[in-house]
């Protein structure tokens, strides 16, 4: 399975509730590491692992409701990307690369 085409949409489809992804995004690490550690921990203590996962879910929900992330503004075209027509000797115009 390839994630190179659309990593954001693929990541949202690959997770169950998004808790590990959200924690990994907030703290800057790969959520796969948290998923593997939870998978190993559930073998030894399923009750505590599920309780910890539920607590992480409540923490993620609270952080998302209390602290809103600002939306990214759409980039505005700058003067450096504008196309300037340049006349050539035979009457045609060519675009000048910035």
C-alpha cells in the first residue's frame, strides 16, 4: 500500500479512532510506534491497556476542544510569480520567466 500520493487522506483511513495519530502529531513522533507499543501491552494487560487508550482518547478530545489550531491561509500569488509579456522582434510576445 502506497502512502506517497495522499498521506493525509491515507492516514485518516488507516486508523481506528485517530488517537495514536493525534498524539503522534501533537508530540512529533511516528504514531506507528505508539500503536506497536499498545499492541504489545495488550498481550500482558488488556484492561490497563484499554483504560490507558481510553484516557488518551479523552485527553485528545479535550485538547482538540480547548485549543483550536488556526487554519492555514491560502497562499496569495506574489509579484515574483506573475507572467510579464516581453515583445520580440517579429511581433509575437513571449512570457518572461521570473
